């Protein structure tokens, strides 16, 4: 009887830890603003992966045409006619259990380039590190949670 009780306590503790990790992983969900204040990114979850789309931009329309800005720098010609607003910039991030999200990519519509990316969450700040190859060869910026 005592072994069954110990086993039940162990299982309950394990479920508690797993649930706490899942809740911790979802702490990244919500809107984030980039350092320049030009754009807000909505981070959301699909299955067990995290994604982010451009939810707001300071100047959504092209100055010359008055129409929505398009993804004109994209190397794929078939994607150059899609609007930048609503564009999925962050893709396929996995939570590693330590407030770090890895193995994803970030797309920069200003250059049309996609980079490997790692994100680290610290309170209301999200450190974004885009890189080519290894993390040492890259650039970082810090996004702030939108209230």
C-alpha cells in the first residue's frame, strides 16, 4: 500500500512539473514591439511550436502608391506581391525549458532574408538573436511586451 501511495505522489509531482513547464513556455505569447517602435509582432502557438506575425506597422502604406506595403525584397518573385502587414516573420520555434526558444527562423522584410534565430524571454523583454550558421555570427535586438 505504501508503494502505491509513493507512486501516486511521484506521478502527481511529475504532472505538476510538466504542467508548469507548459505554462512557462506559453509566457512568450502576445504582442511585442521592436526597438524602433515601427512594428508589433503577435506571437502565437501552433501545436507545440511558436510563430510570430507582423500585427501592426507604423506606416502600413507605401508613400508613393498609397497602397499597403508589399514584400518586394523577397527573393521569391511569387511572394513579392503579398502585403507586409500580417506576414509571418517568426517560424517553428521550440521551447527548450529554460526561457529559451530555439530552432526557428526570422524573416526580415527590409532585406528579404531569412535567418536562423534564437529567442530568450526575461520578464517583459524578449531578446531576439538572428544569425547565419552559428549564433556568434549574427545580430541581436530586444523587443518589449505590448501592454
